[in-house]
C-alpha cells in the first residue's frame, strides 16, 4: 500500500465480492464490486459492506486497475469520492500492488 510499501495484505475475490485485510488488523474491508473494462485505465468500483471504519459502510470507492507482469495494481480514492483516480501515482489515492502467492 502507498505510504507503507512493506505492509502485507490479502485481497480475496470470490464472484462479485471482495475481502481486503491488511497486516494491521484495524484495516479491513468487505463488499461487492463491479468492473468497467471499457475505460482507460480500467475501473474497479467497490461498494463497502463492512469495514473497520463505520463512516465508509455503504459508500462506493472508485479505483483504477491494471494487470501487468503478474502484478495487479489498484489505485483508489477514499470511499464516498465519486471520481476515479486519473493515474496510478495520484498522491491522494491509496495504491496497492498485489502478487498472487
């Protein structure tokens, strides 16, 4: 994750649901998602169903994603922000780089 590149996390997708957990047990999100593959970059739209931050429950998080060289990169804005990030290195967005174990 941006800001702490050594932080371990898991990101499990099953159907249209996701479960994200950081090594910091106070950071976790569960919900549903949809993909927009007709945009450049492609978009990942998550609806937060449960999380450690009550103010985000029920909100939508807009993100962009790419799969390159076996790494999934997702950059997302804070839940409730209706816009998707414009680039993978957008400073105010959270960025994750995930590799399959």
